[in-house]
C-alpha cells in the first residue's frame, strides 16, 4: 500500500509537489488570518478563484498537446461580455443565455482548432491572433463596462449552498436537515469542481482524451499508431474554448457585469500558463492534467490573498508573485543538476 | 509563378510581406484620397515619421527574433524595456544610457541562466522575470509616474534628425546591421540556428549550447533596453507600462517575417519587413480612425491570413 | 512476373516526391503463410513500399488490392482495418503513456465510451506473455523501458491487432539476442498460422535464417523475387548493388605498425566507472589502430563513448591522451583536445536535419574558418568543398537541407564535419547502422585510411562480421567492463560471441 502510494507520488511528482505547496500556503494563510477560518472569507476566496481556475483548466488541454492557447484570456473576456447581455430575464432565458455563452466560447475554441489543424499554423501564433480577434469582438459587444445580471442569480452562485437554497427556495429554504452537512460549502467551489472535474476526468478516459496525451508525448508515434490526431487537436482547442467561457460566464455572474479589459485578458492568459506549470503539467506536452492546474491556480490565488492579511506593501505584489513563480519552477528544475547523462536534457 | 519559384522558400514569406505592405499603403492612400482628397501616406515626411516610431518596435523585434530562432521566447521584453528606461532616467547624466543597457545585460544573463542551466521553459521563466521586474520598478517609483527626465543625448537619439532623417532610424539601422552580421557571418550566429534546430546535436558538435542560449537572451534584453532608452528619450521620460504595447507586435513581426516559431529557420530581413508591415498597418488603421475593437480584429485577421498564405505556399512546394 | 493469388497485390505502383522517383512501376505481392524478406540498399525503395502498404503514404500511380479488392489507403488505420500492420523502424510508441496504454492505443477496450483500464491491463498481460515479455509491467511508462524492451512492446502492439499481414521494418535492430530469438520463434508461429510476414533487415544472416521468399529492390525498382536457397549470398549482394564487390573489407596492415612499448597510446583509459553502467573499464587505443568494441547490446559501450566525449557527469577513473591526463568535461572540451564522436542516432544527435549540408559540416569548424568573430566565406566554402569531395557526398548543392539526403549520405555528413577538424582520436558509435552496403564499404575504407594516417579509432558496432573485418583488435564488453581483448588469430566470431556471454573460449569450444 505504502509502496503503491510511493510510486504514485513519484510518478506524479509535479502534481504532488503542487498539492503540498498549495496546502502549506493555504493552511498557513488560514492560520495567519486575523479572524481565523471563516465561511465568509472562504466563500470570498472561492469566488475569486473560479475564473482563473477555469482558465487554467482551459489552458491545460492545449498544453498537453504540446501547444499553447494564448487566446484563453481573450475568450474568457468575450464570454464575459456576451453573458453580461444574455444572462438576464426569466429563469429560462437566463439558462438559455448561459448555454449560448458557453456555445459561443466553444465555437471560438473550435475555430482555433480548425485553424491549427487545417491551416497548419503553430498554436501559439494562431491563438495570439485569434485572441486579438476575440478581444476586438468583446470590445464591440461591450465598449464600456456594464451589464445586467440577475441579482438573485449573482447572490445564489457566489455564496454558500445555504444561501443558494434560500434564494431559490428549495430544501426548506436551506433549512432541511439533509442539506446541513454541505450548507456552508461555497457554491463557486462546487461549480468548479463539478464542471471542471466532472467534464475533465471522463474526457481524459476517452480515446480522444488519450490521443491528446499521445500527441503531446510523440506526435509522430500518435499518427503512426492510427490515432485520430486531427480530431483530438480540434477537440482540445474546443474544450479550451469551453472552459475559458465557463470562466467568463462565472466572472460575469460574480461581478454582475461584463468588461472588455485587454490587460485583464492578457493577465489571465499569462496566469493560466503559470498555473498550468505550477500544477505539474509539462509545457512540452504529454504529462500532467487539469486537476493539477486547478491547484496551480489555487497557489497563485492564495499568494495574492496574503497581501490582504499581512501588512505588506501592495506595491510589492508583482515582485513577490514573480519570485514565488520563479522559485517554484526553479525548485522543480533542480533535478536537472542530478542528470548524469547530458543528452537526457535535450529530449 | 516562375518569379515566386525563383525567390526560394526561405524568402517567400518576405516577398509576400513586402507585397502586403505596399497593399496596405495603397489602401490607406485610396482611403485618404476618397475622404480628404489628400495622400499623406505617400509623403516622405510622413513615412519617415512612421519609421521613427517603428524603430522602437523594430529594435525589440530584432532581439526577439534571435530568441525565437533558438526555439525560445522572451516575455520579459515589456518590463526590461521599462526598467531600462527608468534606470536610465534615474541615473541621468553621461551614465544614463550605460545604466539602461546594464539593466538589459543583467536581465538577459538571468533569463539565459534560467533557461539554459535550470532548463525552465523560457515561456515561464521570462514571464516570472517580467513580473519581478515589474515589482521592482513599481517599488522603485512607489507606484507613481517617475519624476526623472531623459538626458539630452537620449532625446537626440530618439527625437532629433540628422540630414533630415530621424536619428532613431539610424540607431535601428545600426542594430539591424549588427544582428544581420551576427546571424550570417559569425560562428555564434550559426550556433544559434544550430541550437534552435536541434540542441542535442549542436551540443554533440562541440557547441557550448548553454552559452549560446545565454548570448541569445542577452541580445534580446539588450535590444529591449535600447528600445527603452530610446522611447524614454522620445517621450522625454519613462513611464509605467511603456513596454506593454511592444511584446505581441514584436512576436508577430518576427513570425510574419517568416521566422519559424519553433526555431532554427528565419532571416533578419524578414523581421525587418514584418516590423514595417505592422507599423504601416497601425498607421493606416489610425488614419481611418478605427476603434480599438476593429483594430484588434483586423490585427488578428491579418496575422492569420498571412500565415495561411505562407502555409499554402509551403504545401505546394511539397 | 505477374502473380495472381497474393493476399496483397501491387500492380504498376509508383511514388514520386517532387521530382524524385522513390518507387517505379512496382509489381509485388505477398502470400499467406510466408516470411518474405525484402532486401535492398538505402534508397532502394523498401521504406516507400512498406509505407504504401501500410497506409502512411499514397501511391502516385498504380493499383493496390487486398483479397482481390482494390484499395486506396489514406491513413494507417485504414490499412489496420484490413489486417495490415506495420512495425516501423522509428518507434511508434508514446513515451509518456504506459505499456498497456501503448499496446491498445488506437482500439482500447471501452465501457460507456471510456477506456476500461482494468480490461486493458489484463489484455496487455496476455499479449506480453505471448511474446515472452511477462517481465514487463503493463503499468510502466514506456519512457522507463530500455530500447530493446520498447521494441518488444512495439511488437506486442502489432500482434494485439491480430494482423493478416505483419510488416517488420528493421524491427530487430535494437533487440537483444534473447529477444531476437523470441521474435524468430514468433514469426515462425505466425507463418504456421497463415500470417503473411514482410521482413526488412540489413542483416543478411537474419534474412537468410528466417525468410522463405526474398525480394530484391534497387533504385526504386523491384528487381527479382525468389525462394530461399535459389541464389547464393554473393549473387544476392550483386543483385542489391547492381555490381560485383571484390572485397568486403579493406586490407589490414599485415604487421601491426603500432609499437605498444614505444611511448604512450593515443588514448588510454584506466578504471573508468560511471553510475552502475561502467564498472572499471580499462582500454587503450594506439595511434594508427582501429579498436573495436564488441559485446551484447546494453553492456556499457554507448556509455563508454559518451563518457569519453564529456557527455556524462560524475565519471570516475583516468583518461590519458598521449600520456597526458585528460578530463572529458564537455564535448566542447573534447573537441579542443582533438577527440571526435560520431553519435549513435544521426537524425537526432548527429545532424540538424533542416539546416543545409554546408551548415552542418561547418558547425564544429567555425573557430577554424573565422578571422576574429567573423567567418571567412572563402575558407568556409573551401572546408565544405573538401569535406564533400573527401567523403564523396552525393549532392549537387551544399546549400540544400541535409534531410533531403539518403541515410548513407547523411551519415557521411556527420563523419565529414568531424574529419575537417583532423581529430586524433575518433569515437564511432555504430556508424553503419541502417546504411546500404556500398556506403558501408566506403566507411570501412575511410576508417582504414584514417588509421594509416595515424589516427586512433574506437569503433562500436553491433555487427560482429564488421568488427572482425575492420578492427586490429576487439575489446569485448560485458556488464560495464572489458572482459576480453581479441586480435589476430584469436579474433573470430566464435571468440566474440563467447566473450560477449562472458564464457571462456575454452568452455565454449
């Protein structure tokens, strides 16, 4: 048993390290917090982590292919502006609006995939360009920040399960006994776990999902083995579009508005890459997974939470964030000094 | 067709990009003729002014190209540029420019060490370095616009004219010549191509590939620092976020110039043409008073369409 | 020449790449229940043939039929559906996935659309047992396996598809001799089961031992098909190269002109150890001598050559060059000390495939052709020209990409770039692997010329005949150390084989 765990930890070294790092950061954050652990703070933290979490999952899938999607932040922003128009009105209209938002985001990802596969353009460059297009569309849809998201929806999805039950009036307005064990869990946490894990894990187990790993590991071998390479690539970018638009949709609900902010989109894209790497996914492809990226995003978020509770000059935030990122990846890189055969470094 | 065949595969993107640049200028001129009855884009003074502004991007792109040839990327360009500008204006006096370039040298060495010795993907390492530089500069200025000013020499290099030509263009030309000679006429330049094409094979050929990687990142950071010093001279001061608008256009210019994003292939002339293309595209869009939204869309579409054309050419060759 | 009852039948098939004809008007068929060997030099069209058969390439002209029905495959998976499965020379495994994942990569057992990992594992164990590889854990990542084991996984993957036509392209070149025997047994069994096996190999003995039908290709054309025993070995070689070959190996100097007592040897290795792969290697190579490294695969030869070229870190022991102590710290340092290495894999370690021939040749030579930091174009062109002439590299233009050359010419480029430095010690790691007979002979002659010019050559080869034909002495390695030195009369195939297994010649006899 111990042996099995040991191999599991060793084989998923990056993931295990990320998990350990996250737990250390998170627990010490909770201990340092002046008010200790509280549901309110936990909910707030969860709320602020959903968008980056989704974008990190989105980024993971093209990275597993051995590519990059530089448009995830922009697609998230595009979805954010679309949602700010559509997620309003009757409950049915809101649901349709959400579906439309996610469909448009996925369609944008599909377009990325088609350009990469049939246009034979390197993903990093293709998505750099389509990212500009997405931002342009977002600016057209919402030239200045604003929007009308249903306030009940906002309240229900950004608080604890209890508040959601109360808002929508199920489970005796949240007082039913069966709800109590989960009543204090933040809804945003449930959303990202259900959507992220619920979509990712089954997808990873399909032939298309495994083909993504195979392509990242060795594209020539994947082709020679008769795997559906083109389909898997297109699927990967479509999934990226889907998850990015999930992030945008949640951001719209959370902030009750849409905002086509170019620099925010860029920051989300870059942070998503950082989260993916922190989560143990190799930028060369083939190794890693979305759960790790979710943890990576969590690490990035917890770092920023520290600035609220410690009296550090907020001006130092980018410095500390940068140093933590460099420190984390450098620690992971220390194994290069143990490599005895230099040729192994070049593979 | 025969002409295109004679141009050779490496130069084909360059030829297409030159053609496209002329097309852009023609479209812009047609637009101004139709709306105002003038054609400012064809006036030498206007062209020179655009190139003067373009020289900052051109110098950034020159450095970026060297890194991309290695199959790496330098995302620390924005704040290397800004940090160099801020240090130059802070130090002031005769040491202003050396101080700015020293920042570039230092950043390049750090990037190079991280990528070559720690073997951290450049995408992530330079991103971290960029963030650290931003933090350092924000802490340095206290979050306010710096009060220091560019020295007269910096202003001369960026904003003055010699023989009617902007000095900045001469600086750009000098950087271009240096990079071209380095890439085509030195063992170091050839080692960059070789390392970018297959690092393991270059290593086994007795190339000190780590030094080559460091050299390439130093080149990139020095170029970014030079651009920063010039831009501070042009604006008479350094400011937060002055480097931000250069990163993606620099990468786009390199790629539109035919350099392969995975390394090993590309010519400097292509990067030069790529920069000119982007500069004129920007100026036509501002003449047309395009909103930011349409600019972004057109920008993205142009890159995709151009690369699709290159790709089609490539397929036909096979 | 027309055969009608083939399982797979090609008629008038040609394939062009741009202006180059890789396959020209080929008629070919393969029959159930046979092992069919395909012979030919590099560039003869063997690879193109099997790529067309297995759906990797489409024919430019001609027809292909399976069971009498015309087919036109566009992807390998279409060929697999018809039961045509190919084991490629370039491994088609994905290193980051497990052995079980790789075996069933394109058609795993599924449950509700998702891969059933347990069933897959069970099936993998069955298939591995069939090829006597029960020691391979199906959960191991392929990257953690040795090259030989990977090749066996590759074979397991092909077998799991229950092929009717199984194509093996140099599939045994990376195998240990035990696995080679297993594969022989497997092929014989498949033949008895009615499977049609196509077997491509450069090792003549292997082809002779295994195949019942042979086809010879030359210059993209199908020259002749015959049953085993119909032609002698030399007649077959003649068909392959289209001309007589007088002598296989250049003559060795009759009396060894290396005086081992006078002065220190060019290269002297004492007690070299590294990790658990090299366990105290003692070896010396005199100037003017070709010393072979023999032994089974994986006994530390490759590590020894890499250690001497500064690629390995933490190497213990002494290396002396002409009596002077030397520490190989990096390939760059070794280059300065006049050591050269022709690495194992020319495509990933020897060449920058997309760069030009000239750029590849010049890469280690820039210090020599530069004035200050600037390259002197005239001197550079001179070096390239001399290299091309010296090694008879067949090209019209040194500016074209090296990937357009044939395998043999690519290998010549690798050798050429080092020879232009005029190194004193030359390390060769299996330089003739996958190279045609003609080029092999040129390389043998070149090695002898270099030795006669006073160079010290350390030569690793998997081909015993080559070691015996080329080398003045052969040091046989076993488990990370040299167990025997053979030379002159004692240098025989039997002696190498028994030393490889670390049994004394007396015991073997």
